[in-house]
C-alpha cells in the first residue's frame, strides 16, 4: 500500500454467513488525500460493505483499514464516525429535528459551543446553496433536492477531511441529480475534501471522480482514472461496464442526428 495514502483498505474480507460466502474478499484500495473516488459495480458486488469498513459501520473479518497510517480498529467507533462525514443512501435526515438541529448534530456531539454551532450551521447551509430561512424548517417541508443539500451540509459541518457517500443522489430526478452532483464536486475541490462515493451510475462516476474502483463479486476488479478504465480492454467485464457512458453518448448523438435530419 502507498505510504502517501490518506485511506488504506488493506486486504479486507467480510462475510455475513460465518464464512460460507463473502460480501467482500481481499479488497485493497489506497486513496490519496484530496482524491474523489467512485466505487462502481453491480448490486451485491461489495461496494457499500467496503465503504462502511472505513468508518467501522461494518467490521471486517480479515484485513485492516487505516487512516493516516493508524488502524481504524484502534479508534472508538463513535469518535471515528464523528471525524468522517457520511451521506446516507436515502438522505437520512432526522424528521423530528429542524434543519439547524440536523446540521449541528455532529458538532454538538463533539462538544462545540452553541454559538460556534450556530455560525457553522449557517455557513455550511450557504455552501450548499440554501439560505438561512431553511434553518427553522423540518425535513418534510423541503424538496428532495433541498433535503440532499442539507444532508451534504450535515456531513461537512464538523469540518471532516473525509466524506463517505453511499448512493447519495440515487433518489433524485436526473436534472436535480446532475446539479447537486456538480455542486458537490465543486465543494469537494473548494474545501480540499477526500471523498469516496458508491454509485450504480457509471456515467456519474466518470463525470465526478478522479479515480474509479470497479468491484465485482466482492473483489476489486480495477482501480484507475476514468479515462484509463474506459480505454482499457484488459478485463472484459470491466470494459463492458466502463463502455456504458460511451454507448449512452452515442445513442444521444444518434437521436440528435435523427432529429436534425427530420427537421430538414
């Protein structure tokens, strides 16, 4: 594993049935500070299980996860998770708490003074493009896109270096998904975050990420830049998966060409 990596997933395996089968098998991934990494693969390929070993939501059976060279097993789970931003699949806001309380929950758990929490809450809400008028509202008063922006604000409220995202935009309509994905990528760059995002959408991974990890049957099948993976023919399954954005683009061009010919 690279000595320069911020996050190291080192030969990690995880079974949920006593070792008869493995959700993750001997997975190794090194993530440098400041990288945006997308994990892609079919359902059941081990993406989310691997992601959750980083913040100890899932404990591996074998192998080790390290952050800045320290095993996460040596850090108490709750304290570790307060240091790492997490955006849940399905947003995961607390419906009984106002937006201000949702965003401020991790700083509160870390013992921040109330005035600092209030200032930071307003600050991160502005960073995700929402006004202070949202602070007093409850999640059910917001649109899906607004709730997802709040979820991102909550994830970065305690100034983490690392943000983990599990299908963060999967429940949004395509236009909102594209807008919020692009906005988060800009925020990632602005704040110097290190992001690992699980997604089923290969096109989303190609457009947002610096590096893509392809998982298949619990193993890391490939790990490289989007350009390199789309050009590679080394693994037929990886090639088929990474060819999807190109096939989609070609279909769009064909539709536009047909529309242009019909207009003529």
